[in-house]
């Protein structure tokens, strides 16, 4: 696998930590940048020399939720081509359909057991 760059947008510092640990240990020479909310992510992305290959976006965040953040990302000409994987503790069929209509590449359930996270991340990026 070529060198990949990931962005995790999540207001939970623990979730960002676990995600970054998985990415940097599981994928050789992968880079992972973190954003604590959508405004932080958009600011980083608009200034970035190299855009991420994938964005993992938490659905439930304060100020601007993942749905609204996804809309912002897909409206930006520079950012709209980046695959966005929505993730949350649960999804309804309706929310999955809506996220896909808004441009999300896929929806991923956050595991309750963090030992399952590496396999879920690898499965998510394999198909994209």
C-alpha cells in the first residue's frame, strides 16, 4: 500500500488517540492528522500542502455535527473528492441513505471493543 494520509475528525480525544494508534501501527508509513471539530478540520484542510486520502468523520459532535460538516466538505471544490467515512455508535437505515446522498463514501459503526477497530478501518479503506 502506498503512503496514505488520514484525517480523523472527532471531538473525543480518546477516540482520536485510538484511531491514530491503529493507523500508524497497522499501515506502514501512514500519517494521521487530527481535528477536534469541523471548523478545526476545515481550517487544517484549506491550508494543507497534502490533502488526506481519507477522512473519518464522527457523526455526533457539538457545535457542528458530522452531517453538517460533511456538507461543508462536499461543497468545497478542493476537498469534495476526498472519500469521507462517517462513523458513529449507531446508524439508522435512513441516516445511512442520507449520508450517502450527501456524498459520504461509507458509514462505519464505532466498535465497543477497540480491538476490533483495526479490522474495521482496514475494511473501510480497502473498498475505496
